[in-house]
C-alpha cells in the first residue's frame, strides 16, 4: 500500500469490456499481464504503480509490484518520496513466497517470507517470526478466495511486514468509468492498517483503490493493461 509519511500504442490494451471488464474467462491463463496505475494524493498526480502478473506451470501466480511516487511541497504537505519493489507468489489461495523493499520517505524496510509448516515464516529487517499461513497482503492486487470475501481476514502489510486483524466486506457492484470505458466492478471495503475502498474487475483483480491517511486522500486507478 502506498504510504503518506509524517506512507508504443500497439503494445498497450486500454481498458474495455474485452480486456478486464468481462468475465475472467476472457483472459487466457498463460498470459503475462502488466497493469499500470496512476497515483494521486489529494487529487494531485504523484507517480505510478505497476503490477506484472505471471501465471506459472505449477498453477501458482506471481505478482511483481513497482511503485515510484514523488511529491514536491504542496500547501501544508511537505515534499515526500516513496519507492516500493515487491514480489508475491500465490497458489491455491495462499501466499507461498513474498519479498519487498520499501523506502517510505527515508524509512526503509526489507521483508521476505515463505510458507512453512504450520505458518508463514517472515523476516523483517533481520527479525524473524512465524505468522498465520492465510495472510492477505496490502497490495490487494487480487481478491481472496470467494469464501473469505465477507468477514475477518489476517492482513500482512507489504511495506513494513506488520500483521494485523483485518476484515473485508462486499458493498455491491458499481459501474465505473476507468480510462474512458464503462465497467461493472465489485466494490469492497477493507479494514486493516487503514480503511480502504477497493474495486475489482471480472478477473477479481484490482482496478481502483482509495483511502485516507493522515487527513489526505490517496487514490490509485488502473489506466492500462498490457499483455
């Protein structure tokens, strides 16, 4: 999750019913997909976030996330920078491997983890511990399993490796305009490190995310898909 501290045309398929708005059957499982997001703080563009989703032969899926945000002094908000590089591997609805490095305006974290017997072994800046094996990460790049989409869910902060009790609630299906295209998206509210409103497409993948942190509204919105 992006933090606010005191956290060629032929190659791009713009969002339309034939890409992400349709049912999941419209995407071939073997395709590598790159999703580009714009990021704003209080309506001001501050950078971009990229997700690269790679299906594997063993049935697992790897998501690599890259964020680069920078904001110059604006009103009472000081200059701010944030970079994130993270890789998640999921299989059968469970996180099997995780790695991330974060620079949150000068505060740095390195997180690594892998599924272990009885839990998920996590190392944060050289401190190691075991956490629950069913954690959901704050990248929120995909919905959890259908049976876990209304109720409590343990959450792993992708930036700093903290874990906490969270919850997810389905608020309904809404028609959104994303990159100039109309799309029916599932709206969920997530509680964890912040209360987050998130919208997902017919592939159960993130298209928009909004939350408020330290009094400032943060928004990420999908702008293009490349396959």
